[in-house]
C-alpha cells in the first residue's frame, strides 16, 4: 500500500516539537554494601584515630594446681594499641550561570543535581578505599594522608600454601604482598579455612562480601551437583504452583555459623585485588569514623560559574582485626 499522493507527512513536516521525557534515568550503580552493613556513625576528633585491642591467653593443658598450694600470679595479657589515619576524599564540580538558567528536562536545579551526583560518586570512592589492600600513610604538607583499608587489618586467611603471599602485620601499617601469588578457584574449603581462623580467634563473621564475578562462582558452589560438601535446599512444588529456578545463594550456613551473602558492585572496579577477593566480615567490629562528615563547600564564583567541593574526612576503625577473614587471588 502506498502513501496518498501529496499527503502531508512527518518525514517532510517542519516544526514537530521534540518528545523529551521530563525525567532523567540513572542506571549507574550507587550501592555501597560495606558501608551499609557496618556503623557509619563513628566520630573522630584527631587526624590519627587509635583504639585498644585485648586478647586472651591461650588455653592451657597443664593448669593443675596442688591442693593447699600457693598459686603464682599469671602475667596479664597486654592490650595492643593500634590506629588509622583520617583521609580526605573530595570531588570538585562547577556549573555556569547559563547552565543554571536554561530549562532542562527532568532537572529542577542543575547545581543541586550535580551536588547529588558528585555525592554518590564520592561515596563509591570511599567504598573501595575502605576495603582496599592499602596501608595507612601519614602524609604531609605536600602529600595526601591515606587511611588503611580493611584488608591491611586482616591476618586470617586460609593457611594452605602460605608461600603464596607475605601477610600484613594486621595493624594497618603495611599491606599484603601478593606479588608471587598464583590464582586459585574459589572453593568452600578455602572459605572455611579462612573462616576457621577467625572463629578460633573469637570472631563471628556475619556476612561474606563478594564481587559480582565471585558471587556467580559462589552460587555455583552451592548449586552444582558435582560439588561435594554443599547441601542444597529443595522444595516440593504443587501442580498448581509455577516452578522457580533458583540460581543464586543469599545465605551460607557454614561450619562456623550463618553468614549472609552480599554482592558488592563496587568491588568490580578494582580487578587487581577487590574483584578477586572474598571478605568475611564481623560487622560489630568495623566502623567508619568521620572527622568531617560528607558536606559541600562553596568555592565561590569563578567568572560566570558557581564552583563547589564535596568532601569527607574519614577513617576506618577495625575494632577487633582478628574477627574478620578474607581470601584473595581467586581465579
């Protein structure tokens, strides 16, 4: 069928108004699971934040005493004093007066919109910094201070093949050295080996955090019939019910307690460490402490533009480092 001769049509029509939805769609991930699962209400009052860690003496197999005898005083187990540096993370942005004046679809105020977007970006930056294998750095007038990430406080990992790495001290002053390490596939044996170390030390991790790639691997461990040691939960479905294919795992009943399984999108941004690491975190003993909470600071008018900085001055407090565990270099 052909178009009627000389009929006005949209291919030649002039003046058609644009059809622009009055909404802006944003799909970039903004979740920060690590910060969401631990306390972020901590308060820092100095650029160096310290706390004390107490451990108990090892159990004794020879604690037998003579009846009526004199018992000598046992030496106290000294507390350990560790700390972390506060670090400043910031993002600058500017909006011209003209950009604020024009009518933009889906945006009421361009400056407010940029504040929102840069704040989400800053929170994502903080997420990967707080988790990373980064030692604290004191900094100076010409160099930025760095806070230590969670990995540099953890000493519990699977003990198989310890020649694969040089472990961190566990006080945030140095990082793990994986230079000579070889990758290995994620397995329940590896995870349980690291979790066991934290359990022996008194920890009780309540969530395991994985990158999207490792989350797929983890689900595969539990759902694959060829993997021994993974108990599958099955459900009878009546003839009137629609069947559901279960393809993921949301909780893990390990040998040492139940852990929720959390996937962290932000870990995928660092392929050298975070993307190939699984953290097992005891949320009671991790906290973000702020010397200066996230806030906007106007830099004034530069020409015909408004310029601002959004920043936070913060650190990570790992109250009991031995309560956590992790495994890295996962293929």
